[in-house]
C-alpha cells in the first residue's frame, strides 16, 4: 500500500514481537498513553474476521517508536515497528453509519474503551480503514477483546499480517532486526 499522508488525531502503532511466542502488540493512544493489546494471529484487512486481542499493560507514548532487541529485563525478544500512523475514533450516527471524530478524539476514545466497544479508522502504511475493538466475556477469568475489520474499500481477502514481514519505519525484516539489534525508544511518536 505504501506510505499514507498523516491523518488521524491520535497515534497508533503495531509492534511485531517475537518473545516466547510471536504476536503483534496493537497500541492506541488514549489518555496520554498507548493502550495495548496482544494479538496472537496479527491484524487483518479481511472484513468481519475476528482476532483475539488480549489486553496488556499501557505503555508510554515514546515506546511507540521502539524497534530492536529487548533485553531479558524488559520483556526480551525482537520488536519490529510493523505499522504506525494516526487514527480517529468513530461514533455511530445512525444504524450502521459511522462517522469519524477528530475534535475531542481522546475523550471519545476513552469513553468507548470504558464501554467495551471502540470503533476507529486507522491511517497506517499497512492497515487502513474502519475497525472495532470489542470486549468479550473473557477467557479463564481474564479480560479479552476482539479486533474486527469493518467492511470498507480497504478490505483485502486473504490478507495475513505475516505476509508483510518488514518494518513500516526502517524496512527491515525480523531477521535483520535480530542480527543488527539497535533500538532505544525515541522521545516522540510524531
């Protein structure tokens, strides 16, 4: 898809992370931090496909620019900036009709997150279009969410995150990041 012009009031980042198991850390800027979910199978552009998204601890915004090899003391493993960009929350204006919210976006995102149904439009280099994070009944006593792609012009049948093994920031593969190391977080997401 290539780079897209910066759009969206808030930041998002997806970090592909090879730790004990390969997963994708899906992060949305909400309330001045990066609210985070671990998505084992990675995000997709296939409409209606539900991907498990397990909440993890919030991260500071500056962590959203980290790409490199984490030491054991910090979670360990190789981290790739798989995608990044901006996003706007969406509100339903009538049945099935969603509108992006740019003004007061942070407050809307925070309110929808607390309600357990956050709809949003992503503007990334790999992921674009309308999505939802929906809280479910949980798994084994743990909170669980589903990441769902809404049907729109950005849908792509048979889209699998693993087919796009290159950094949105540096173009490096997981193997290159592992071999080259590097990666202190920068101070801004911009």
